[in-house]
C-alpha cells in the first residue's frame, strides 16, 4: 500500500488537471484499495488501451492505458528501474536517469576524438537502426529474459500481464505500446542482451546506443563492414529484430554522421536539416517565450550561432507585439 501511495504522488506530477486522473481521484481511496486487493489476491488483470496518433516527427501510434493500470506501471517501475539500471552498460543512454540525448551527443564527440587520435587518423562510424522496434518485441523472449533476472514470481506474473495486455494487429505475442512507462524499461532490458553481446563477445570498445539507434567507431572500415552480418544475425536469432535496410551506413566522421538529430563532424555538430525545418515550423505555430527558450537550450549543444540569432529575432518580434 505504501508503494501505491508513493507511486500515486509521483504519477500525479503534471497530470492533476487531466480528466481521467481527476475522475480517479474523486474516489481515490476506493480505487486504490480495489487495486491493492486485486494485487494481494493475485486477481489483477490489465485493462484495454485508448489509441491515438501523434507526429513526433513522423506519425506514431500511441496506446494509453487507464489511470488504474498506469498507477501499477509506476509501482513496478519504482522498484525495478534501480535494480535493472545497474545491469545496463554505461553507454546505453535512452530513458535512464543522468543519461539522455545530451550525454549521448557528448559521448559521440569523445569517441570521435579518441578513435581519430585527436583528428590525426581517419575515424569510421557504423550507424544502425532497428526496423519497427517497439512493434517487433517478442513477448516470449522478453518474459524469458525477465525470468533470468527476477526471482519474485509475483513480479514476473505482473510484468507478464502487462506485456501480454498489448500486441500488434494480427501479431499475437509481438509488440509493446509506446505509451507505457514500463515499456521504456522493458525495451532497455530487451536490448541489454544485445549491448552485453557487443561489449563482451564482440569486445567493441567504442559503441553507444540510444533506444533503437546505435553506433560503432573504428579506424578500420573493414572491421565495421564485417560487424554488420554478425550484428544482424544476433538481433534476428536471439531477439527476432531486424536492422532497417535503409538506415545502416558506414561513413567517415569528417564527412558528417547523422545521429540523434544532429550531423556530427570532428570539430563540431550541426542540426539535421529536417530537424531544423520542423523546429521553425513549430516556432511559427507557437512563438511563445517558453517554447523559444526550450529550442535555444537544445541549440546550445551544437554549432548553431546563426540559428540561435533567428530564434532571438522571433523572440524580439513576439515582445514587440505585446
């Protein structure tokens, strides 16, 4: 019960005004006691999802669980995240505390500098992307991975209940919903199998991953070419995942490597053209100061003086109007 109440306070952050949250809170103790009773008696069953689409930047299908189910997601996440986070490799950056995009960008720069010997040698980069990542997660494999790490049968059963509550259309037993907090942790647990293979079997020193995007750095182009079939075979045979055929490439760092919305060079990074266009499109729709400051903060991580000047001009025009 204590975990439920603590999780509820965490869940409420920024959600108090949402209709479904307010309705749950109207009969809060009854709802929490009912959930607690179902958990104690091992009768809990995950409910259905509400589906909707977003553009971020490409169209994505989001599946939103009920407040009751999302509260349970928080309950499990609070306990399981610190346990599993210790098992992840250092250079996994997605959906982790004290990691994130900015740390991944910084690490890219560091790897480029080390491999190129301070830009005195050619640095080659292998960039890969997994095809339809969330939609391809195999439930049976994921549950078998969890069973290797967890001894608590109740936790395994609850996680299995959540995993099996969703599957891709006409693909029973495959796929995780993008909207679940637990999905963020589960996909990291799933791909941690690949991370461990890369670090301990392939002995790749300069490798980092953010969600389903990952990169290898090397002075040897052939070494990276030889990695592709090995990586593809492991993903397919062990995790039933496929590399995206149009998003696997090997380039020199000096020619510019597109990763995490930025094009990386030895001495600088520039914003990807599509990201730049989307940013200005969004600013024209919403030129509020808060939005502009957010973009300026993002641009601070690259060589973007001229872009920042344009955003400041939007800010000045907005002030003149007010």
